[in-house]
């Protein structure tokens, strides 16, 4: 199964981001907007894992979460990654030492069981739209200030149901 480790967002944060997506679409931005229920913050993309890998990742979640306290993240801006003519539009976050520590703890453990895993620089963001085209190639959006509490991490499966991309929670661990 195709999996990733993520921070799931609370309903208030998802609602706010959904409203931002509507405003972006109303401004003429076209693209594949992330469905509200799929909005999340990826900690580590795992790719395809088998049942043994699944059990190992669940154990990683238990270990890491037992050493982690809950913390607050704050959204700060809307930005984009360039992918040729198409863009990925995202909501960014203020720098967080707690989030960085969580990422490094998860990554260190994952690399022990998936040593061929992807080791690229972590840029925390919440994807709002993929394959986006922007009028005049600009992205005009006021800074956003919204904070939310992070109390645990999830192992998510990425799958398709009735032709729609769906992220299913397969495991969750609360922080200590």
C-alpha cells in the first residue's frame, strides 16, 4: 500500500484552508484542488510498503510519539512550487523547532527500515492545489495567521475510491 506519515488537521484549520482554496479559484487559479478531507501536513512520504513495513512504521509512530509533547503550529503564507508551466500551491508554516525535531526523529527511524527512502530537504507545507495555472503567473494572497495544536501523528494510506483520491488513516499515535 502507498503510505505516508502525516499530521492530520483539525476541522477549523481544514475549513479555513478550504475557504482559501475557494478564494484562489475565484481569482482565476485553475488546478487540481485538494479535497477538504484530504488536507494534511506530510511528515514523511513512504511510498509502497508491505505488511511487514506497515508493522514497522506503526512501531515507529509509537516510539516517536512517546517522546514527543503536543505543540502548536501557525500557518503564515500561501506560496507555490514551480513545476514548469504548472505549479503546486501550498499553505506554509512559521518555523517550528518542535516540527523539525519531529521530522528528524521520524526520518531517522524510517531510514533504518527503508534505507533506500527519499532523503530530500523537508519543506513543511499543506498542499492546496496541484497542476495549477495562475493568471499572469502571480499568486496574490495576504499572509495568514492561524494556529492549531498538534497532538499526534498518523500513518495514512493513499488510495482511490470511485475514482477519487482518498487518504485513509491506518494508525494514529497521540503524543505523550
